[in-house]
C-alpha cells in the first residue's frame, strides 16, 4: 500500500485523531491519497475513507509469522500481505473472516497446507498464494472451483485441481492447456505403436511358423534321406 502526502509526497501513514474537549470536538481530516492493490489491480483513492475495511501491507519486507490479531477482524473485506517475507503456516482462523472478498498472500515464504477452513469464505472472489512453499492438496468446492492455476503457481508441493499434479500420484494429470492436446496425441500415437507392435509380433510369429514348417517339409523332401541305390555288385550279391 502506498500513502502519498498531497503536499510533500511523503510516504507514511497518518492517524485520524479526534480530540474531545467539553462542548467542542475537532476532527483532523485525512490529507493523504492512497494507491491500493485490490484483487490484483491497483486503485487510486484521493482520500482515505473514514471507515476502511481493507488491509494492504503488500510490497514491504515484513518478516515473521502470520499476525494472529488479524483473526479478530471479522468485518475485513480485503487482505493483502503479498510480496513480503512472512514465514510459517497459513493459520486456520483466516477461515473465520467470512466477509473476505480478496486474499493475497503471494510471494512470501509460507509453508504447510492451505487450511480447509478457507473454503468457508463464500464471498472470496480473489485468492493468490503463488510463489510460496505450500504443500498438500488444494481445498475443493465452493469458491476454490473458480480459482485458476495462477493462484497456486510456484508451489511445487501443491496438488489437485486446478493444477495438473494429481494428489497421491507422481504422474501429472493431462494438462488443460494446448499441451493437453499434445499429450493426448502423444498417448494416442503410443497406443497405436503398441498395438502395431503387438499385432506385428503375432503376425510375424505366425508367418515365421508357416515359413519354418514349409521350409522344413521342403528341406526334407529336397535334402532328406533318400533310398540308397544299389550298385551292380550289390544287386548280384542280393540275387545270389
């Protein structure tokens, strides 16, 4: 989140203090504009709304684990902690933020599984946990059926839809992109190669057997043992 001082282009957050003195109340208005990343798109706000149900701390160098205090912000609509250096697991209490519409935790050092509790967030329209170290199956059903591969890219340990890696198998399921057609074509060709090899083997053996049998008979007839012709002396001996 970028906060810009209209006068001096300073980049920091100013509070909204209210001083209450008997019979008098002064409210110092916000004098800052703001550029916020919402659902993957940057939006510019000329003024910070008095009631803002959004947290965007993206693009900083925050380190450590996921802030537990965020679990108490039940009315939060947008949470962007992307492009930081957060570690540890995504806590299951994020599933209690049932009004959340956008959750961006991309480009951190988060590990472990994606909590199943996140599938409870029925208003979740944007979800991005790409480029972390997450593992295990991706939750299925409800809003998770609407998220694309880009939401989970860069996590080699994740599996399940919409990724091509099937859980419980080292083999990837057929991709849904153009490579899917290439894969299916390749598989199709291999089936025919195997079928051709199998039938060729059977035909080859059959033909080989026929030729061998025929050659054997021909060989016996041609070069087999023939009746021995008797010489004249042997004939006379036999007659005598």
